[in-house]
């Protein structure tokens, strides 16, 4: 009788332990999903701002057709991208193109005085900040979740229910990677 | 990060117990002296009752009392899009569930505070003077500090502890004044003949308690308040990943000599920096709710990253003090996120130049028209006509 109770107790404890770990994994995965949707909202917002921005600067920037065309191309590429990795790459390129525009704007004092442009620029800057802050917290959550999946003993539960590791969202800014040209 | 809040909670609980014991002892001693038949129980009961009532009021109405005392005005994103954007950025960085309400205070002195009993009922208020002086990164540093107060549940804690301190001071002051008026004699002297000596001893105990308890409760309260300011700096930097923003904002705030008209002794612990210059001088003292601002700036500037460990190291270096500002679990953080680059300052000199008056006018639903002659026409909300003439060049603008 006594061994039976002991075995039963061990089984119950194991089941409880199993449920607790399973639930915590689900919670973490949902947090990662939520973190991703935070980024996604801001990426969409940036896509929505771009046509307006181009409409506003077009009249002023006669000599920057290439820069503007780049932005439009990269925007449509980014909008069609799917999956974390692919999106990160496309958005990185779009970010680089927008950075080039920001530098080009310096040569147009009239544009910099335009009230409409200034408020658009604030919106764009803020959206980019939001993307980077959302990216920080998303990556923190992914790290936490991936650690949990890899570490013993939660990796047993994760393996049984195919919890997959999530991808980090790393924006690559081509401008940062390029070797700066030094001219004297 | 969650463990940090838990550790905070445990510490706050301890403080409450300590202050609560002081409050009960004080109430008991005073009432035992005034009415020995009650054995002090009625006094302890009354003291706790005073505290509970005051706590309930400040818990549910604290934010609105504070806001109406400072004549703050709730604003929409149209009035100051940048402020809204920055608050939303910090909301995302902190992972708080909802946006706090945003208020602007019509004051020339640069300052800010957070209020509200929980992250879901939170308020961030900034003065017009602050908006007029800071650039984007600096404003972000200040907002990050305020959001950190919300995140760490500092407001609720400091309000309730402040109320407890207030109750203690209130009771002891009533007692001490009563003693002065009655010349040391008890008002309700007992008729028992053998109680004369006991009465005297009780009186001395009550007297000593009513002098010492407020002092010790105060020191405890102030030291925790200062710690929470450091912690909010550290947490804020972790959100914004840019210590220099807050550092240079604090520098600008401490550089102005203007005092806040609507702040007082009760509301001053809520602000990011002490609202009075008198307080600033005594800031190094034990009876200050804020650490000296120069020290905060120096700590922020000597950080080598944006993690809690980095802040703790900078703090220990500067103060030569090994005590932990960050609760233990925060120090177990393995990563030390790097300092980001300064963001592009879109605000430009143009919009920073917008003075405090303009911001307040926008908050009060004024319209602005940029006339081609360069004049900025300010149209009050009471103006009902369809068009307005520019006062400088006479151009007619339709509204």
C-alpha cells in the first residue's frame, strides 16, 4: 500500500511540474508573438508614412530622383517580405534609403522650413525610434524564450511539443557596414 | 525585470511595518497619557484610522489632487505630437500595458512628475518650461525617468508612505502643541491617587516618542525616496539606452533658477528635481527627498553601458559606497546593453524655440496661423468669425 502511495505521489508531482513548465513555455511564446506584433505595427506605420513623405519632398528635391526611387522600391520589397529574417533584411535596406534621404535634405533649406515636412519628419523619426525600442524588447523576450527551450529540464517539455526557437530581429543598416571613405 | 518590482515590494512592506509600528506606538502613548483608562488602545485605533482614511483619499484621488493643485491641463497629440511620440516610445521600451495620460503644467520652471496608483491609472505631467528648453533626447530621458517611476510602482508607494509620515507628524504635532498650551498638565487628569507618578512617566514617554518618531520616520522616508530616485534614473536609462539624454536634461533643469509656483512641500517629492532652489541647496542633507542633482549627473555620465550593473558600478565609484542601489536581482543581469547613438534631433532649433507660452496656448485650444509676413497669429478658441486679419501686414486669413 505504502509504495503505491509513494509512486502515486511522484506521478502527481511530475504531472504538476510538467503542466507548470508547459504553461510557462506557452506564456513566453505568446510574449514573443506579442513583441513581434509591436514591431509589425510600427513597420506598417513607417510604410504608410512614406508615400506622404515622397509627395511632400518631390517638389523640392529635383535632383534626388534616384534616392526617392530607391525608397519606393525598397518600401514595396519590405511590404512583400514575410518571415522575421526576410523582413529584417528588407527593412534594413529601407532604413538605409531613408537615411540617405535625411542626408540629402540638408541641401534644401526651403524644405527644412516646410511645416508639413517637419511634422512628417518627427513622425518618421518617432516611428523609427519605436521600431528600435520594440526590437529591443522583442529580442530580450526571444533570448529568454530560446534559453528556456534549450535549458534542462524545460527542454524536455519543449521537445515533446515542438516549441521552436524564434529568430532575432536584427536590422542591418548598410550605411553602418560600409567602410567610411576618408577624403583630404 | 519583474523580480525587481518584487524586491521593491518586499522592501516597501518592511518600511510600512516599521512606520506603522511607530504610528501605533505614538498613538497609544499619547492616548494613554490623556486617558489612562483606555490603556492606549483607543489612541492606537484612532491613529490607524486617521492613516487609513488619508491613505484611501490619496490612493484614489492623489493624482487628481496633485494635477489640480499644479493646474495641469490634459493634452491631446495635436497639441504636442513630439511629447506624445516620446511617451509612446518609452511605453514600448518599458512594456507597460497602457499609455499614461499626458498633462502640461503652465509653468516657466522646467520640471516633470508622474502620478497615479498603478501602471493602468498613470499620469505623466511636464511643465511648459521643460518642453521649451529640452531637445528630443533630453525630453526622452526625462520621460523615461517618469515612466520608470510608474514601472517600479514608486508613486503608489511614495504616496502611501508619505501619508503615513504625514499622519505621524500630525498626531505628534497636535500632542506637542496641546502640551504647550496646557503647560505640561494633562487635560483629563485621572482621579486615581496612585497614578500621579505613573502619569509623569507616561507623559515623558509620550513626549519622547512624539519628538523621536517623526524624526526617524522622516529619515527612513527620505532615504528610501532618494534611493528610488537613483533607481528611477537607472531604470529610465535602461529604457532609453541613452544616459546622456537624462544627464544633460538634469543639467538644464538645475541650471534654471526659476521656482515652481504651484509646487509645495507635500507635492515636491513627486517631481524629477526639487522644485525650489532653497531645497536644492539643502539637497545634500538627510532630510531631502532627492539626491543632489550634480551627483546624479556624474553617475549617469560615468556609465559604460545602460544596464543596472553599469549604473551600480558608476554609483559605487562616485560615492565610495558599496551599498546596493539596485535590488539584488537587477544586479544578476548578465547583459549590459550598450549606449545607443544620439537620435536625429528633428525638433531642430526652430521648434525648441517655441516658447512656453505658445505650448500653453496650444493646450488651451488656441489656433496658430503662420502668415506669409512671418508673423504667427494666435487665434483664441472664443474667436468665432470666419476670417482674421494679420495684425502686421493686414492679409486676410480664413479660418
